[in-house]
C-alpha cells in the first residue's frame, strides 16, 4: 500500500519526531515548516523527505503546498495536523488580535489542510487524519484560555469529521499530549516545570518520540477500527 504523509510544523519538536518515525516506518513524508528552515534542512539530511514551506494559517499558501506535494509525491494518505502555537497570560490581557492569531494557526490551519486533503481521500475511499490537540483542550488550563479553546475546537472537529468521513473509509483521530519536552515549554521556569512534573503521575515530561510513536500506531492498519477518538498521551496528568 502506498504510504504518503504530510506533517505540518514537521521540522521541530513533536513534528520532527513524527516525521522521523513515519519515515522509518516506510512512509514518504512531506514536511511542512514555516520559519525553521535550518531545522528543516538538517531533517532532510537525516530522512528522505519533501520540504514544503507554508504558513498553515494562510489558505493560499496551504493550497499551493498541497499542489506541490501532489505533483512531487502524489496525493497524501495521512495528514498529521501538528503545527501549533501557544501563549500564556491572564484572560483579561488577551487582545482580539492575539485571540485571532491563536485560532488562525491552531484551528483555521487544521481546517485549511483538511479541506485540501479530504477530497482526494474521499475519491480513494481511504485516508487517515491525525490532529494534535492538547490535554488543555480537554480540561482547560488557567492562563491558557485562548490555547485551551483552540485545542478544544480541534477535538470537536476531529469527532465531527470522523462521523462524516467514516463512510468514505477515512479515519480521523486526535492525540492530546500532556507536557512534552519541546521549545513550547520554553516559557516556563524550572520550578514551574517541576510543578508540572509533580502533577504527572508517571513523574516525568513526555518526549516528542512518545507522541510520534502514537501517531505511527494510529496511522497503521492495527488501528483500522479506531476513529473519532481523543488519545491522551500525558503520563496520567489527565485521566
Ligand atoms: P514547537 O513550538 O516546537 O513546534 C510547533 C511547530 O509548529 C513548529 O515547527 C512551528 O514552526 C510550527 N508552526 C507554528 N505556526 C505555524 C504556521 N503558521 N504554519 C506552519 N507551521 C507553524 O512545539 P511542539 O511542542 O512541538 O508542538 C507541536 C504540537 O503539539 C502543537 O500543536 C502543540 O500545540 C501541541 N502540543 C504540545 C505540547 C507540549 O507540551 N510541547 C503539549 C500539548 C500539545
């Protein structure tokens, strides 16, 4: 079976680990990146992949990205919507522009990529979409209201799409990571990180590979009967 995947935000952090694990599992991977050009180039020296620069919050750039992927490696069988941004601060300090920015990347980006990927998947009667949400999308985080709301939207979209696309042979699932050691946690001090670890029953931060292995499993035929699910990979933080 042909295995062609697109990983958004795939040059750094969790996305980079996903790209690597999928490539090791035999997938032909298109790696989307925005500003992380150096990281993208270094990844392309480690795995055989197609690098595609695009801002997922820009509909035209997403459309151009899919055209390029289709002409170079064919239509995709697996879409991993991983690109995302976060912010930390009081709800009363969030400006409408900051709110819109959060939703434009974390929600509109997922919409634009699904909108491009789904028609070919319907035609082929086969496909898999994996959205990277967050445990905060399930339970909410104080001082991360815009982020939590955007990630909750991703969970709602996952469930609705799973119902709508299941009859076309397309599975749509969501992974809700807990605290994963990447640049995204860079805004936290060591004592704040220690507090997050204290609240994690398994007593550690997760690694990008923990999420990547889950993506690979969900994308595999082993999960052919799994759709519409929110898989927590959070060390027990949210149960
Ligand atoms: P990261 O900041 O290292 O990676 C985010 C990636 O998204 C980067 O490669 C970045 O360039 C890309 N990106 C951001 N805006 C983009 C845009 N407009 N267009 C294209 N790419 C864009 O952080 P990460 O921890 O690897 O995050 C990956 C995903 O995992 C995100 O969706 C994040 O919300 C989610 N997540 C992370 C954690 C964590 O603790 N690290 C926890 C839960 C969920």
